[in-house]
C-alpha cells in the first residue's frame, strides 16, 4: 500500500514508526515541525513546533518504549 501525506512542507529529517505500533508514525522536518500521524488518516493528528524556523532542527529520535520524542 502506498499513501502520500502533504501536511509537512519542509525537508523531512526522520520518520519513525513505533516498534509494535500498528498505526502511529512520527515525522520531523528541518523547519522544526514534529508531526504525529495515524497512517489511516489523510492529515496529521498533531503538530508541534519544536524549533523556530530560523534555527531549524537537525535530528529527531523517538524512544522505543516510552512516549518520548527528542529533537
């Protein structure tokens, strides 16, 4: 199956699907936006601005077992 999401407008740094999770996806972009997705939906569930657009974001990591996202 192939799906296209167009909510994130900047270059994507990382996309992470939680191990054992069936539908949850996290993505982060150079503009500093972190988005939470349900892969069944056409748009993101939540969006966070982790960094200002001026400074940007360089990396993103998601903990395998705890609900923790680090940028």
